[in-house]
C-alpha cells in the first residue's frame, strides 16, 4: 500500500468514526445524551422539568447553548433508535429495555421510584395537533405515546414534564484541523506523483 492510499484509508477511518457505522447508539453525556443515529444532542428532561414553553425558550439552554424544541418526528426517531418497536402507545414488554435506557439517560419526570416511572416532555407544536411524547416502564411493559397534552397556552406549567430540547453534535475544531491536514497531505502526495 503506497503513501497516498494509506492517507485515503486513514481519512476514511476518521470519517467513519465521525459519521457512525450505520447503527444508532445512545451515549450518556452527563446532563445530555447523544443519539449517534441522528447526530443530535438531547438535553435531559429533568433539566427543564416544570418550566413552561416560554420559560424553556428564554432559558440559556436555548438562547446561549443553541438547543431548540424537537419536532414530533425527531422524538419518534429517538424512540426507534433507542430500540422501541413502535411509537403507537401499545404496551409491549419488548420495549422495556428501550424505556429503561431513556429513563436512565433523559431522566424520570413522573412516578419516579415506582414501577410506573415516566419521562414526559413537550415537543414542537405544528399548529394542528399539539404533541407531548412520553415513555414509561411498568409491570405491564413499556410504550411510547405521542398524545395531545400540550395546549396553545405557552405559559402552562407542568411539574411532571420537561422539554425535548435538541441540537446538532458539535464537531471539535481539532477534528476539522486533522481532517484538513489529511486532505492537504493527500493533495501534496498527488502533486508529487504527477510531477
């Protein structure tokens, strides 16, 4: 294997590490969680628990850190990437591990410490049906529900819900520099070969 080929292989390895391997994984990150399948960082529900929509939008998580309210589709994709078989609110014991993971990573907002532990949070409202996804684990199995619990009252306070806030995973500057360096070396090697 010659030098340019080695560099291209190394570049491919770096890109595969950045882009994932095609399988989604949830990675706990303290007060947030990364879904490698979508490249989104999810703030723990418990961080914004009890805030109204307007309070969440005015928080430093949105105004400084760059989080936004997730869409219903993003939340449903998160559930599926976590391992839920469906998001149709059917109790199914096969969903228990995924529900337990989400409760461990995003936090419990209701019935904590019981067999009916629940995580609930407000998601974006599209104007036709307000949605508030919830996930739970219990003796009857676990399910994910998308239900119309959020009203147009954006000052509504609910002590049992947080907010599904997301942002894209930031790519460290060192990774950009490393990738740029690799591309530069490939270009130099190609010029030497053609000269």
